[in-house]
C-alpha cells in the first residue's frame, strides 16, 4: 500500500522530540534577532532553517551521516501510589472538569453533550488551542480512557488506571498518553509530546498531593475535605493498617 503524505513525513523524521523543540525555540530567537538588525540576512536564514528543522523533525545532515534520533515510541506513561482507595480517586478523576487542578498544560475543561468534553490548552507563548475529547470507556473504580476527536489539532489518546497497591498500601495510579503517528500535528504536537514525557510524573504527583491533603476543590468550588475525612475514618478502622499504608507510600515514577 503506498504511503500517504503524513506517513511519508513521519518516515523522514530523524531528530528527537526535545531536539525538535529546541530547534524551533533557537531558530525563532535567531530569526527575530536577524530581522531586527539590518543586513543580518545570514542570521535570519539560519533561524529559518532551524525552525524548519524543528517543525519537520528532519535534519539533512543527520540523513547524510546515517544518524537517526527520532523516538520510535509515541507513548508516555507514569505511575504513582496514592494513600486512598481506588473508588475515591476514580470519583474525582472521572469528572474531567477537575483536571486543570493537576494537569499542567490544561487551562480549562468544559463538558459537552454526552461523553464529550472541550479542552483548552495554553502554551508557554500564551497561544490557546481548543478541541473536543471523548471519554470512550469508564470502569467504575478501575479505569478511565479518552481520545481526541478526528478533527482535533492534536491526535492523542490516554488513560488513567487504578489498582490496589500490594499489602493494602494505597492505590497505584497509572497515567498513559499515546500520540498517533503521522498526524501532521505541527508545532503543537512538538511542544506537547516532550512536555508530556517530562511532566506526566509531575502531574501525578500533583494529583497525589491534592487527594492526600484532603482539600480538593470540586467543580462547584467547594472543598471536598469532609468527604476525605469520612474516607480517612474508614481507613483507620484498623489503625495499624493505616500506619502501614502511610509508611510505604511510593513517590511518582516515570516509566
């Protein structure tokens, strides 16, 4: 089967996600500096070449030398252990309007019809993107899976999975994000992919702190501290078990 244009572009990629992002940032600085200075054509052209290198994720020099640094895996994942029951964590996470409290790149999430939500993302440069995601699978207290709609500017799907930690030591929460190959997603994907790789564990750590502190802000703007207090009472029926849970809490671990 012949490759379509996006697949051909993907095959040409030979630089890593982070190198792509650095090329765009450095190129933008050089091009802007060159345009501000008269007769700085070389600086402007070099900046433009770096921007193209980053956006295309392709380096002709690497190609000539046989170097290939593009990441073959488009999946990012991280795990954290939280000192609460799976049902409690699931209840909070199943309402996507709560996600901006712990997901770094999300500015806002609003519910749409059915199982759809509208995400608003804000880049470090201040640019905003909006698109719809669909929650296509929910398993009470166990898993939550979502994906972008086909017309979204960023084709990505993800999941949150909840399972009891060994020896009643809380709940292991695994977050996964998978980017679809050959989507032609441009600069937005080049920023989000390395961001997700390095921040996914951090965001799970934020979720852990929010839930264990017992002061989660609900979508109505009220603290859910009382609900967590009731859950804590359930956890301390066996005081020794509760102490064992707390003493074996695991720190966020990126995989």
